[in-house]
C-alpha cells in the first residue's frame, strides 16, 4: 500500500466500516476476514519512513526513544530506537519505562475531574477550601484556574532553585508544599493571564489526597490505571524505589553522553512512569472511555478562558488546539534528560506517542513528523506560509526608514530582553538565543512569522507594545553603556528574601557586577538600563531594581519567566 493510499485508507476506514454492516451476514463475515487481514498487514504502516525519522538514534551507542501509533482500539506500530541504558547495553523498546515529566499533568487533571463527577468538589471552588495551609492572598483562586495555569501562583522549580536546591537534588512533596505555602504575592490577578506553573498541579495532587483520604499514587492507580489495564504505570513518589525495565536519563556533552540525574519524590506536576504500550491505552480512552466517560473527556479538553473572555490554548492539564485542520489534544514533558510527547487526534481516532531519554531530543517535532505520514493537511498552510514569506522583503523595505528608529535593545518589567534589527531588508527580533522573522500586519504593527498571534506594535515613544496569548507587556529601549566603578558600587550589597529565607549578594569584581550565592557559582550581571540587571541564572535571570523616593536602591524583585514580584530587601 502506497503512502498516499495509506492516508486515504485511514481517513475513510470509519465510513467503510459503517457501510459494510448493511451487507448480508455471510458476505459480511468474509469481508471482515479480508478487511482484518489488510488492517494488520505490515504494509499499512510506512515502517521505512518512520525508521528514517529516528535513524539518528537507531544505534547501540546512543540514548534514543520509543515510539507508538494508535488507531481506534489498536497500537498499530510500536518500536524502540537507541539505548535505555548505555552502561549495560540495554535497548529501548515499547516496554521500556520512561519518566513522563509534564505529560503527567493530564492525569492529575483527570483525577480532579473524576472527583468532581462524583460530587466531591467543584472546579469553581476556591482551592483553599481543601488546602487551608495555603496563605490567604485575599483573592479567590479556583481549582479550574489551577488546571488552566491562570491562577497567578508562582512556579515551584524556580522558587526551590532560588533557595539553593538544584533540580538534580532529592526534591520531595513535603519540600514543595512548604515552598509553595510561603508565597506572599501572586504573579497576577487570578484569571487575568496564562502562565505555566508546576505549582498548580502539585496543589491539585494535594487536593486529591485531602478529599480521597488516599495517597495520590494510590488514588490514580485505582481510578485511572487499573480500569485501563495500565499495569506498568504509576506516579513515582519514592526516588529510591526500584523500577524494572526503566530507561536511564542522559545529556549530550560534545560527542559524549553523561548521566542526567533525576531524584524526584514529588507528584502531580510530574513523575508519572509508564511505557508506550500502557500509554496507548490512555490514548484509546479519549475515543472509548473505560476510566470516566465522554463527559469526563469533554471536561478535560475544554479550553480555558481568561477573565476578559479570551480563550486560551490550554485546557485542563492538556493543550487543545488544531493541527493540519484537525482537533488535537497534546502535551510535552521535559525533566533531566527525559523528553516526552503524547498527541491525540480525536476526530481521526489516532494518537502518536514519542518518549526519549536524551535531553536534546525534540519529541513534539518528531511526533508531528510521524503524524504527517497519516494526518493529511487540509489547511494549505505550507502554501500560505511560502506566499507570506515571499512578500517579507518588499513589505519591510518600504518601512526601513521607520524601523531604523526601533533598532536596538529592549527590556520589559517582566524580564523579557529583546534585540530588534533590520537585516537584509527584513525585520527581526532576537531573544533567548534565537532570532525570529517579523512580518507587517498593519500600520506600525508586526507579528511573528511562525507565531502570528504574537504582535509587536511600535509606539511613538520608541517603546514596543507586545501582545501574546494570555499576556501583554511593554518593551522599553535602553542603550548599552560602560559604567564607572562608582556607579556600579550603588548596586553592591546583601539582599534577603523573607519569603524564601535566603540571601544573594551583588559584588563588584574586575570592574563588573556579579551575583553570588553560597550554593552557586558567581554569575556576571549585565545592566539593561538603570533599573534592570540580567544574569545567567535561569531561575532569576532578571532583577528589577526597587528604589525609595530619594532614588536609593532598597532591593530588587525577581521578575523572571514563571515567577514575578519575588521581593529581596537590601540589608
């Protein structure tokens, strides 16, 4: 069967099956025998094309991945590539157990929904009704907002990292609960914005434990995994527990590999252990529920909305978007060297599973490469993208004199650092190590070529107003300059966070500012305008300087990625 025929067959199979039930019983019997033979024939899956997608990892000297394809009630393709354990030469297979990282979140959300369907909670409840130890921040935060990432609660991984905990340290559930439970402010008003926060799902796991009276692991075992026959799946709440057939986690160091240590003993946001064979049963549950029902699946996949009514792409622990013109439910995950992606197309009754144990792997990209072999693009997006791309030079060339005024470096109060520049008659912005093409939308407004929902409006004061799904902020231009030692000494001091009970120090070293802490190596600070300091610490790469009425520096806020307004006072 050719690739084209394969695509057409999968798209039309349901129509064929509905039609043949009208045939006479004897003819029906022989036709089902014939059709079943065709469905199970190896030629229905383009194995060589799938192998070519993963050929880089298909050897005994590299970590790799395990891949699965689901159609209706069958796992029609499953295969491992590369090694689960390099030291002992154990290969990846569909039975290999992987750490799921954030793919875990949809199961946490499902546990909450099952309790809601039983009448034991409402998604509109203030979550503090069940977790009374969380501080009263004088704003209602609903369970739904936790599951939609619209709560405003700061992300746990950055908080523990600021405290001095490395992510390869042993991190327990109790540790996270203590850190989350000390928050003194929110990133934003609940429901106003979308900001991904792992803390939300740790809190949801604690809600399940409180209401059910069971450990989160035991509840999910009985309510989700056992009904689905997922016998090799569990939430791994004890890092010392031995799990047979598990993959090890690796990072790449040049041409070599190194162990990427993962010692989590926490659940809710992460720590699901499973394999391709078991995950295929979860994918099938979207089409034919055995845990929950169709209404439960509908609740899980309903997109969230902000206070202003704007719909976001995230549902309850899972993204709900469109791909190639079809509804798509998906989520990725990444902890240590594990990279995972589960992709469900409910209207086609298909799913694509990719789990990897090497940190530079792109599971979503590879899953979509496989999906493209089966899911026909009905949107003509490639042709439209090529046409749009062909117009970029002419559009931006006409605006080049105007755009010249906006070339330079920018910083926002929430820590987004950007460089805008014209290159080869095209308008680009650079941020986070990447450079991205911008296209003109309308007068003074541009959008990202690969993400047109991200808009940049050039304001008259040479600032840039940015709108993206779930957030808005202003980029302000600053000039790079050399500061004297006397100017730099104004920042030097000891800074203490009462919320996290830790100190950081700003020192002057070799005519430059450095940020230092007892747990970490020194990080050089870059001044991005007088009120912004940038560092290489991923957990606090932007410090917003706080001043008193006399313009003296009295502290800073960490406004960085998934945490905002974490206050440090100058001692």
